[in-house]
C-alpha cells in the first residue's frame, strides 16, 4: 500500500516551494488562464506544468513536494529584494516591468544587494495574488465587487461555504487567577444550514492559532454522534494573520483543495449569519446564566470549564434542533438533508499543521515523554529512548499528544495520569491556581495533586449527569 504523506512531514522551506508551484498552476485550476499562457508566463515547460497539475489533482499540495525536484530557473533572492519589487508594482499602477526592473537594480546597487534578472522580477510580480493587485490598483470598490460578493450570496448546499468569526461573550466567568473575566468565542458556521461545525472558548484575544484549532475540530468527525457536522468546505472565510500558523492554514487549505479567503480589517464582510448566531447565544443561552453582564451582579460565577460544558450541551440539544426563522428548518436536519456525504481528509494527520507546535524537541525517556509536568507513553516508544522528538497538541485536550520523529508522524502518546479522561491545559492551570490560593504558604503545588483533584471533579460530574439522564431521558429527548 502506498504511504500516505502529510504536510506536517515536510519542512517549512519545502512547503513554501510547493506553494510557489501551486501559485503558478492555480489560474489554470480556477479557469482563469489557459495552459499555454501558464507555460508562457512561468518559463516552465508544458511537461513540467502538466506534471504539477496531475500530482496536485491526485494528492493536493503534498503532490507538489513529495518528490524532490530541482526546478529550472528557481534561484533564490534576498527577501528584501523581493519586497522592493512587490512594493514598486503595488504602489505604482502604471509602471512597466522594465521600469520596475531598472528601479530594483538601482536600489540593489545602493544597498549592495544581489541584483535580480529581468526574468526574476517578472516571476515575483506574477506570484502576487490577483486579489491584492486588484485592491492596490483599482481600490476597495473594485475589490469588493469582484471578490466579496460571493460571501453575500446564499450557499446552495451544506459545506459550500464555512465562515469563522469571533466575539467577546456577554458573560463574566472566573479565570485562572480567581477573578471575573469575559471570555472570547470563536465559531465556524456552515453558511447554508447555519449549523456550527466547530467552536473554541477561551480568555484573551482570538488569533490565527485559535482559528486553526477550531477549523481542525470542525473538519474532523466528532466523538458525539449527535454532532455530525464535519467535512472539508469548498470555501473557508476567515481573518488574515501574518504568523506561521496563518501560513500553515494556507498550506492545509491548498492541500485539501479548500478555497481560503481572508477578510480585510475594517471592511464589512457580509457576516450577518454569524452575527445573528451571536445574538441568539445572548437571548437563548447566556441571559439565563450567572454573570450575564446585562443582569444584576451575582456573587457566584461559573468557571470557564462550566461555561464550555453548558454551551456544548445547549449547542447540540437546543440550537441545532430548533427551527431557524430564516431557513424554516432545524440546522442539524438541513445540514444532513438528502443523505449528504461530506468530503473528508484521508487521515486526521492531514490536519496536523493546524495543531499547536512545541518548538523545542523532547527527549524520549525510559518512562515516556515528559511534557507540561505529565508523562506520555506509547507501547512502541521504547524503540526511541534517548532520541529527540517533536510534539503537536491541542491545548483543549492534553490527555494525548502527537509525536513526530524527523518530521514523520509516529504515534499518539497518552498521559498516564489522564487515561480515559479528556483534560484541557486551562483546567490544569485553573486547578493549580485554586490550590495555590488555598495553600498560600506552600511554595509549590504538585502536578499530581492537581490531576487527582480534576479527576475527582470529572468523576463527580459524570456520575451526576448519568443520574439526571436516567431520571429524565424521555423528557430530555422530547425537549430536543
């Protein structure tokens, strides 16, 4: 059986080179340019272009980097030189290619930098996205008319368009320091059905990493069979970021053949459906909870973990099963109508780039991998004792981590103390701070004591929930 390669198995440099190949063939894939023009503009042979097209169609972005090929004309230039070329092109609408090349040469001589050839300048300009060129040369109105209108239209079917957005929730909950704080919610919503494919609730301003983790949850199958929303959307609409996570998001999108569209700061984005969902959260969920900012101040507030648990239950049992006033259907039924079969990744590993990456490698010890004060084990890790491995994980569930060796995925390692439990990093931090406040004279709080306390609370919560379900099962399903 042919080995299935995943993006996380390649270096950043290798993925960047693959993205450059994709940018060359993307106008043909999107029906914007015939093949002979791609060949003429790129200076690659038609055989090479066809090779790239075939391998991208067969294997996504991985198909453009699985075999290490040394492409003709691919000469490296200093990033400062590339930036100057792009700046000259984008800020001067009527400059000819020859003029841009001449001005770049002058700048390079003044700054003692390697001078690019005419071909290299042309290639850099060709790599600039058409959306950015339209915005720079024709302005906001032309950009919006050409690229934003798709997001104002109604998606005709499930998983055609997904949108990610964020809001600060109108509720105060107890943070890790024991103080009241308003958390942020990130959601991924299916444009057609209004069903929620993924969400993330946490303190602090949302960022690209949070969007990436939410998208990973949204795409993959959920453990709860009642939450069936999953699959690869045709279009994913989100905020833009400039960090590595944003680049990883772009690379995963290309690999999955998912169109990724970034919004621009300060420009209305036709997100009425998401904003409507946020209002629904206030009227149908938050206003009944202690800490809702429009109600009277309450002494006892929820913890973040309490809020997440209640939101999850409300989302699956109430929101997804209530007829939407616009569609006149329940979101969960509309998403699943006509026996809809979502397009899925081959393997969960295809989404590994969306996980949080630990920059510093970890040594495999005889008793496992030590991380965050926990020990992670796998039966086959003994073969790697003494070796340095890389870790990727989801901070919402640190009961297991994904282990890589030489960028190849090895195993999911399980935290020995959390076997059978799903525990977030926030829960550990919160419990550690709670114990520290109670035992202010102690200099340190052992991780083991924190773990035992969390496990006790989870066991108590599961037992209580099981009793309630047994007593009111018929009533609960009738309410659903």
